[in-house]
């Protein structure tokens, strides 16, 4: 039976290379956690760059971070935290077989991801217009120690940019999950894709939880 | 394509919805706390305080939203190992940067902390012209400031 034929029927779709449903769920979660470990290490390289440059230029980081808007950063933090809540509520709905709860919560999560990106767009365009850009493109003379301030904005754009790409990928994953939920592929016995996708979305949230104080709230 | 059979699946591990809303409320409070705390200057402790709050928030998301607390503990081992190696990565890089001014360029050995000398050596002859903030290390042999504290 193909996946297409298997969908829409209640029960757990057990692949032939697994013995028990629990084994299949564990295997998928183990794979996801290993993937999340590599994600942490990808961002880890950027956190090292941040740590070293912050250590070398503490005054520069203190001065340059004032060009970021704390209110927008805090707003985006709340938006992402709320989107994490809606993801777990979607899984909760799937556990109880409430299709509308799954669909609405996934929809709210996608709306939150979109809101996050719109706010980021306004932040980025403000920086483009003020010349607060990485490296060679840095042209803002009002920043204290302008010959080195480009370092902070290089790190800012790399970290938030990589995070932003993850948000876009998250929106695609969440839309796919919504499509599958719409086709009745999930039920209280089987909702692994929602859990796996949820784990990815929570990691995106956790990365931002660290980026927000490190970039916007420096003393 | 692999074959799929519909079987009886495991019963879901359901938490009360109130738990999720409580954790969300705690996360909002901690966000407000970290913004509020940033108003005060704790000196070098400020980053530590901010990271402590962020780690608490991340732990809440991991334990409750990501179900780590209730799941197979091996997932936690994977995550823990990741953070151990990430800390080593950050620690060694910062230690390296922090100890460079302790090395005597003449004899290439360590100096006591109070005898720090400027040991910045440039590979490019034009670099001093490109970076006027940087003093000539040969002329200022006994500059007691590190190369990075000369900006102001």
C-alpha cells in the first residue's frame, strides 16, 4: 500500500522495516535530535565569532548595539514564544483527534513566523538605509569607532540572517504539516511528523532566545 | 516505495493544556525580566546574567515544549554532549584570544601578567597605513596597553 492510499485511514502507518510503532517513532525522533545537534553546532560557529569579537571589542559592541531597536527585538521574541506555544497546542490537538485545533494552531504559527519576518524586514531596511552594513559596505559615520563597527554588523547580519533562513524553512515545513493535517493523515496514534516539525520550530525559537539578549541587550 | 501497514499505535502522552500556558507565561515573564535587567549595569556580570535568563528560558522550551523531560533520556544525552563540545569550542577560542598579550615576542615565552607588552606583529607592511589607530609595535616597544584597547 502506498503512502497516498494509506492516508485517511485511522491507525499507525508502520513501515515494513520497523517491528513496532514505538520503534518507528523513536527512530524518527532520534534522527531529529541528531539533526538539531548539528544545527546547534552550525550556529555555534557564529556564537564563537560573537564571543571572540565581543571579548576583543567590548566598547564597540556596547556602542553599536544601540543602533538596534530593543522594542522590535522584544516584540519578535514574544511572537516566536507564542508561535512555540501554538505548535505544542497543535500537537495537543492531534493527540486528541481535534483536526480544527491542529489546523488553526498551525495556521497561527505560520502567521507568527510571517510577522517575525515582516518585523525583521523593517529592521533590515532601516539598517540598509543608514549604511549599518557588514565590512566594506559599512558607511555610517555616526557610530563611535566607525573603522571597526562593521564587525558588529557583520556578526549581526550573519546570525540573524541564518536564523531568518531557518524561519523561512520553518514556514515551508509548517505549511506541509498543515496540508497533511488537512488530508487527515494524523490521528491520536500517529502524529510523529507534527512532533518532528515542532522540534525544529522550537529550536528556531531557542536560537532567537539567545540571539535577542546577545545582540539587543548588551551592557 | 516501502510498504506501510496500518497497525494499532502507542497511546499518546498527553499533558494538560494548562501546563503549556503556564510555561508560556513563565517565558513571557523571563523575557520581561531580561529586558528589565539590561537597564542595570552589573559590569562583566551583565552578560552572565543575560545568558542565565536565556538558558532558563531555553531549558523550559526544551523540557516542556520539546517534551525532553518525558521522552527517552538518550535525546537529552545527545543535546548535552552537543553543548559540552560547543562550550569547549567557545572556551578554547576565548582563552586563545585572551592569552596572546601574555607572550613575550622576543623570547617567545610567557610573561607575568603585570609585564604585558604589545606584541602585535603585522604580516603586511601596509597594514599600519590602513589602520591609523594601530601604533607601530616596533616604535612603541613598551606599550602597556593591549593592541585592542588603543581605539579611544
